[in-house]
C-alpha cells in the first residue's frame, strides 16, 4: 500500500470547485511531481493534504490512516512536512529559532536540532544567530526546507521550491532534495513550475488541468512533446 494515497478528493472554495475527484499516490522513498499551469489547483491540493483546506469529499490515507478531517498539527506529527510556496519563514526570528520551531511539530519539548541539518545546509551553522530576514532569498528557501526536515518527516511536500531563486542556488536545492530522498529515504511530493527541474528530480508525475488529473505516469511519458505542449505550455 502506498505511503500516501489520495482517493477522489474534491475541494471547494465557497461555491467554486477547485479540485474534482483527484487521485494520486506516492510510495515510501519516491519522488513524485505535480505539474500544471498557474491556478489549476496544485497548492490547494497540498493544503488539502496537510489539513489547511480539508477536502469536501474523498479520502487521504497516510501510512494506512485516514487524515481527512484531522487538524494540521495531527497530520504533521504523523511524519508529514509541508514547505509552502513563498517559504513563510519567520523573518524576525533567528535561524536557530526557526529551526527550533521545526522541532516543535513532534509535540515534544527540548528536541535538539538534528546535526544532519548542518551537513546538508552548512551555511546555517555559520548564520545560526542571524535573523532570518538577513538571509538571501535562496538561503531563506533552504532554511524553510531545513525547518521542515527538523521534525524528522517521512514525506515532504514542497510547493515551488525554486520560485524566485537564482540558478546557482537552484542547483544546490536540487542536490539537497535528491540527497534527502536517497540518503534519508524521505518521500518527496513536489509542485514546481520549473518543468525541467521537476522532471529531472522525479520518477513519476501528475499533470493537473482545471482541478483534474489529466495525465499521470513515468516522467518519460510526461516528457512527450504532445503532453507538455497540451498542458504545460504558457
């Protein structure tokens, strides 16, 4: 059985249907991408999975347990981490304080920051007492990923991790995500407008169009010109 299985979830905003009977799954240790134009429901899907926008109908099974209807903190404590679009770090807190907040999701007190975090993000150790606002945009994105890692997740939901990031930093983020998957065994569910980045990182993908999955399968299939032109061209 998949680590995360989404079954026929639909989500409304007031009277507007944003997601319509979406199905997807991800196995432990997989990297799966969700692609599509702006406004097709990708972020809404993530918010539904993590409990910020509970589905109107459908089922969200994480490690065989129903998550639909649970509070976000309950879902996160099961081993799910969400790194939202726009990073949403706390700029007036230090790097250390941001990372400590990532440990609080476990529901336990005085959990130390994992030493592995500083192996993946060595600059954070050097900037540990700096306010997060002093970091560059790319460094803030890496801090957001590190904060998500601090809770020792089994799966990470990454929403647009390369948005507004310079190419040299994108390469670092690519390697870090790849290492988190291959070395830590963390499953990665990725929403990304950078199609090349997403397809190089993933083994499978889904394409959303108007709130519905219109294509799914191995990345080799997603890469077919006809599919890219039909659903991903601007």
